[in-house]
C-alpha cells in the first residue's frame, strides 16, 4: 500500500473517530506530498515521499526546540503529539549503535582519514539512512569517528 493510500485510509478513520489533531496532521502531510508532486511534475516515488515526511518531522523538531526555549509549554505538547503521529509513517528508526556501525563502514569504504573527508562520508552515508535516522545524529557520529 502506498503512503498516499495509507494516509487516505487513516484520514477516514480519524474522521470517524473524531481525532481532530490526527486529522489535521494527516491533511498537512497530504498537502506537502501533493505540493512536492506538483513542484517535481510527476508522481512521487517512495524515496521522495520519505524525503517529504522527514522534512515535516524535522520542521516540527526545530520548532519544538524553539518553543521549549521560549517556555511555550502549550505549543510544545501539541508538537510532540504531531511528531508522534508523523513517526508512524516513517520507516523504523535505526538505533544509535546501528548508525554508528554504518558510519564506520562508510568511513572505510570512502577511505576517509580526517575531518576534511567529512563531506565525502556524509554524501555516501545519507542515502543509506534516509528517513531511518536523524541527520544531526549521523553528523555527530561521523565527526566523532573522524577525530
């Protein structure tokens, strides 16, 4: 089942169950997917759908940090719920140990030896972990392993 089909099915269920926030999040994701499809001029493939979903989660996590700094607890809880709903549509996230293992393998594959090779390593590893791991975590682990 494609992501769009799953979203449509979940949207109907959210309407029946009167889950207002879930419905809002699903509609936002659908709109983002449709906008991306229009922008690219074709139906999105699975990888492009993952990119859109990851972007939505990242935007909410960034906002969450800002709201926490500003002490806006009312908005923080709302965003946490939205992130939880969005994570249901992402593939299962890799553990930190799994990401660390991938980082080490990639460093060996590209022959990286210093922090100057960070761009090469990041370029090689990000397609492998797309949608499965946070870019900030990957970046931190690459830096740790290159120093």
